């Protein structure tokens, strides 16, 4: 069975991996002062994060349309695919999965929509596993098993510089946002099955980085790793350098460094640090 793989831009997969594995990526929508931008078009990630702290109106986001999904599914079928595996951002955080399901109905049982339960490379690593399974000639059942195995082992956490953006999003428990606002601390949170959970709190960036390091070390050795940031490249590189000094032997050879998509950054704010890691255990 020839499988096609579709995802959305929340997956944060780098362009070279998208091209290498023939993954179809549907852009989500960023809205700045009423103007809509397809993710990755019209405003770069660097520009967005530079402008974000000074924006008087917080940016918002929107899911792609049913037609966007239908067009990508049809493109893959026209190219000879027999089935499409469509893997998307956590359904508890966005309507993307629901819209994909609606589009899939027009294709009978030829499209399988999967809720990754995560975002960024937590989602992206599942997509990558599906694409690799498709390239290896695996059937749908085997590919779904591979994706499920990666989801079982992948973890996503972030140390945020501010709670203002998440507070406005309404996507986190009140206890986290109140703590961040009242004590001026930097919360460290984990995303589990579409829910944001508190991990720890720190008063300084250095302390927050140490907490994230401890989080990663608890799951080592690692099969895959991405260092994530929201316009905080210097912080992310320093974090990786320190991590390499401590744990080089338990890290994968290829580590991704990703300036997170604007449609995530609109909800978490600038200067944040995150990790997406697949444990080898």
C-alpha cells in the first residue's frame, strides 16, 4: 500500500525534512490586527517575535479550511497514494483535527486522521515516523503502530518567559497563570495529551533552563531531540551547549534547533525555551 502523509504547520518540521520525506504540510492561519497570514508567508518568524512584545493587539490564530485539507488529500491520491495518514495538532487545543475529519469524510475510508495529542516537534516526530514507515513500504496498520509507539515515548515541555499570552488564550489551568502573574516567576510546563500541566517554577532564566535539563535527563537516553524557542536563539544555543557538555553520550547525533511557528508563538509569547524529545526506552 502506498501511503501519503499530511500534517499541519503546527508540527514545526523543518523544510528540508518535509521535502526529503514528501510530507504535505497545510499552513495554519496567523491573524495580526485583522490581517490573515498563511503560516510561513508574509511575515518571518524572526520578524514576528521581534514585533510581538510591542503589539498593542494580541495576535490570534485560525485553523485551515476543509477545502485546504481536501485539496491535499486529492493531490496525494492523484499521485498514486492508496491511503492518506493525516496527523495533526492536539484536538484539545485546536479545531484542526476536527476539520481534517470533516474533509476526510469525502474520501470514504481512504483517509485516517490521527490526533497527535501534542504540538511542535512532539507532533512532528510522529509525522516523521509515519513518513519513514511509508517510505519503508509499511502498510497502514504498521504505520499506525509506529506512530503510536513514538507518541508513547515523546515528551514536550517549555519554560515560558511570560504568562500573558497563555493567560489570554484560556488554554491553561488558572493556577498556572495566577502563579506566574502574582510571583513574577517563570513557569515550566509540560504538554500531555493536549493538556498543559505545571512541572516547576523558577525565578530566573538560568534556573528555568536547569529545570528543563533535569526534565530531559529523566528520559535519557534520547532517540530524537528538538530544542525549541520563540525568538530566543541565543538562549536555545546556550542551553544546547550546556546540555551537550553534560549528556553528550545520551543524546541523538542530529538535534534540531527550531524557532517555533508563529501560530504557537502567538499563544505562548516570546523568549521561551522548549524541548521535544523521544526517549529510546
